[in-house]
């Protein structure tokens, strides 16, 4: 059976990178797979959180999933912390993960920065918790943006190591699904940095809750170069900011970069940006207004998450018990 697991952290607001790199693909995949979509709130604790803000962000991410088109009845939608098996399996897997594997993780190096000794243990262990998220449900496929590829490879390595150690094929090796035109959406201020929730500049990203005026302002201010749009994709290689805007346009319009250039080659960026604003507002506005509607009834979001959590827990408990039996933990 093919089963999908994927999640997003409720750390600040979701942005266009989260939407184009992951969420939008989930909406298509829900018709071909059994899907489990999680708000990974335990992962969010790797950065300092205000409790009230975190609670709201968890609901907001759940609302974004539903507003983007995820059906909470058809799929399992829940927040990670309601299923204790995530933390439990994470511990078990940690005991099967050599430190050397974690030391290779580039995201830890980037996020910990120069003061590595001050980074928290959770940030370091993040990839084993992510492996536990996926393996707890024996998921076979994991749709993510390109930035998560290394963590996914680690999850496969951990699953493989566990299977070899206990001479079993218990865990499937999860396949990354890096889909669509915009697998790595870049910052609007720097075409070499990925668009990220934690970037200090609000102008670096378009949030899924931005209104039309804010989107227009951010796109107008997006960094570009003085040249008009080129004729070929090869000419975009040395122009990361231009490449990023063309990629975003293509992803929103459902076109390849070649098709976008066929339409806009020779245009000035000021004109292209106007079309990009119209397209972005056109695609995002219905999602934003649906999100607002959903967030007007917090009790209903909580009800949906609770129901999803119960469905997730049933699968998790069975798999975790099997893991305990395999490794020899007594369940009297
Ligand atoms: N810029 C991006 N382009 C394409 N995909 C992206 N994703 C994130 N940024 C981009 C994908 O979105 C999913 C959820 O990401 P996450 O919430 O788990 O956190 P992240 O990957 O760490 O994203 P951020 O926005 O950069 O958060 P911060 O700044 O908090 O670290 C994943 O599938 C991810 O690949």
C-alpha cells in the first residue's frame, strides 16, 4: 500500500515557498494515495515560541491545509503532539542513529550558525524526529521541497539500518517526492537564499495570508537586474532573481519556464511584475479568504484536528507496538 506522510512547522506564517514547494502538490496527491498531513508542532519547539502564538499558528497551518484544498475527511489531518508515538519512536530511532550521520546535516549547520554550543539538542535531533514522523506510519512517499531532501535521505538510512539490525523488512524506505516547477522558491531579496519563514525581512517572502496590496508591494520591491527578460532558460542561469520570478510565475500559471519566456521575452521587469502581481493575487486570494473564514471558527478546527489525531493514533499505536516487540521492549 502506498501511503504519504508530510508536514509543515507552525513557525510563523506559511509562505509561497511552502505552498508551491509542498502544499499545492499534496492537494493533487490526495486523490492517488492514502495521505497523512501533519502540523509538526513538536518540530516548532526547536525555536523559542510564545505559547499563545504557537497555539494560533497550529490552527493557522491546519486552516491553510484545508483552504488550499486538503479534504480533512478523506485524509488524516492532525497536529503531531497529540500522538505520543512521534516522540517515543524518535527516541528509539535516536538510539540507532550514529552521530556522524547527524553531523552531516546542512540545515543544522545553517540554523545553528556560529554558536553551535548554544543551539538546542532538539534542533540537532530534528532529523531523527522527522524520520520518526514518517516511519511511525510506515509511509512510502514523502512530498517535500528540495530543502528537505537531505533529511529524507537520512530517514531512509535510519529505516535501512533498523531493518538490517533486526533482520526485518518492517520499515519501507520512504521515497521523496520533489514535484512541480518550484521545488526551491528563493527569497525575493536574494535569489541565492531560499524563501524562508525565519528570514528577518518581510519583503523576502509572500505569506499565504498577505492581502492584495501587500503582495503587490512585495513583488514591486523584489530584487531584479536591469536587463529585460531573456529568450531562453539558459540565459536565466546567471540571473538568480530573474530566474526566481520566472519560476514563481510558471508554477502559479501551471507553465514551464520556457513557456513563460515565450510569452514575456524582451519585456521589462516592471511590466512582468504587474502580470506576476495579478496572477499571485488571483491564485492566493481565494485561499487567504477561505483561511480567514475557517479561523473564524476555532472550535471547528480543533474538532477536525482531534478527529484526525484519533485516526493517526490508531495507526501509530499498532506500528509502535510492533517496533517494541521487534527490539525486545516488554509490553506486559
Ligand atoms: N523556499 C521553499 N521552496 C520550496 N519549498 C519549500 N519548503 C520550505 N521552504 C521552501 C517546503 O515546505 C514544507 C514545509 O516546510 P517547514 O515548515 O517544515 O519548514 P522549512 O522547510 O524549514 O521551511 P522554512 O519556511 O524555511 O521555515 P524556517 O524558516 O522556520 O526554517 C517542506 O516540504 C519544505 O521542503
